[in-house]
């Protein structure tokens, strides 16, 4: 088991690593607009949210979208490579989440789930998808459909459908991850439960055996093989097929939060009350060391706000409202990286 002390930005280096931003470090990663320093990529600025803290973030092939509820209630967007923020849509009420699916953007507000084509000139082409809960719903996507929670019921809008479909009944105060077959649910005990995406079995069942595990899970991520979730100070891993009992990947100082995972790396945070004070990564196979990643503004104590990722980069913000892109470097923390 590893215990991670509170870090600033930890960059493991050896010798004189390459500093070419288009071929950074021993793995020759393109930093996607960020600087290469001591063999590690820095963040590249995408945009500054007008007026303050940015909320949830979504990404497609060309743009980053984010929620802003500071002075007005709007969804903004900017090119992934950086540019001026453009107001995509606005609301008279608080906006909760935003997701990008196909040619459309979906967002939640008080009592409503809304949609607009990405080519829309706001606000003329926004349309109602469904009525929703009194509080703006948390939304997520599997790349083919938006999902949202309404009163303990999980709904989705399949491609080409006009009426939402009930997926299942995971309950309130839950968090989700999704793969090709299942929606995985954190927030009901120390383990992770699951329901089929097609709604064929709406009652959640345990995703993997968790004998002897206690506490409350509060975040979850998934890759092709494994589940990752946070319970108390620990980030845990188990195989989706149940062939591996849960193991602890890393133990943090305060309270763990899992942001996301791919087939090589798990991205997680160490929470102080109400904020995420450290943003880090560790190899999903448990080799190497946890590595601290830069915050959006460079302020070590700044909270990570919205977070999403694509195949090559992470996108996130902090309390200053700065939205950034960080190229993935899966081998940071490995003995031969740097």
C-alpha cells in the first residue's frame, strides 16, 4: 500500500530529459500546446471563464464546453487548442451539467433537460428533451446518449429517440461511470453496483465482490478491464469480471476522489473539505509512483473543478475559472521516465 504525502507538482526526472514540446520526455509525447519542462508536459490554456469559477466540462473533437453560473447562467465553449470563450446557450436558472453527444449539446437546468445542435446560434434552436428534477440534474454520456438522474431514477435518451428511456433505479446521491454494457454506480455502500445500459434489469446488483470492505464509495471510473473507486482515503481497483478482489492502488492523506481512468492511468484527487487540493495520477497496474499534476492556474492549493478527458488529453478547471488542457503522459512516475 502506498501513502501519498501532500505534494506540490512532483516531476520524476533522470539525467537531462528531452524538452521538445512536440516530443517531450522519454515517451516523446506531444504536449498539445503546453511547455515541456524536465521531461514533463505542462498545461496549455484553453480559455478563461468569464466572471469566475467554471463548472462541469464536456469535450468533442473540436471544442471544450463548460458551465458558468457566476454572473449569468450559461454554457460556454472554446476551441480545444485555445481561444476566446463563446456563449453557446443561456438560462434564467442555474445550469447543472453539460454533455456532448454526436451533433448535439445537452444540459440540465432547474426542472429541465435541454438540447441544441452544436451548429446552433443561441438561443433560437434550443429544445426541451424532458422535464427533470427541481435541482439541476447530474448528467453523463457514453458518447452515444445522454444520461441523467431524476428522483432516484436514471434515464437516457437513445440516439434517434424522442422519449427518454428508464435505465434503472440507483437512488439518490450517486455517481456514475459507463462502459459498452453497464452503468456503474458509486454511493450505495463501500462497493460498486451496476445496471445494464439497455434497462433490461433496473435494480442495481453488485458489480464485483467486496467481502470485508466498509465505508461509502463516492466516485467511480472504468476502463476496458477494471473498475476504480474511492472509499475514504483509498483508491481501489478490481477487475470487472470479478476475477480479482479489490486492491488498494494508493492511500491519500485526507479523502480520495477518482476523476477518470483509461487503460494505463487512473486520475485521482486528495480532498480537503469542499475542495480538491491535489490532482494526481498513478499507473492502473500499480507500478511506479503517484505523480502530482499541475493545477490549471499553477496555484498548488487550487481546487480541481470540472474534469473530462479524451484519448490524448485531460481538460479541467480550478477556482480561478481557467480551463486548461494537459497532454496524457502515462509513464510519469515510472523509473525510466524523465
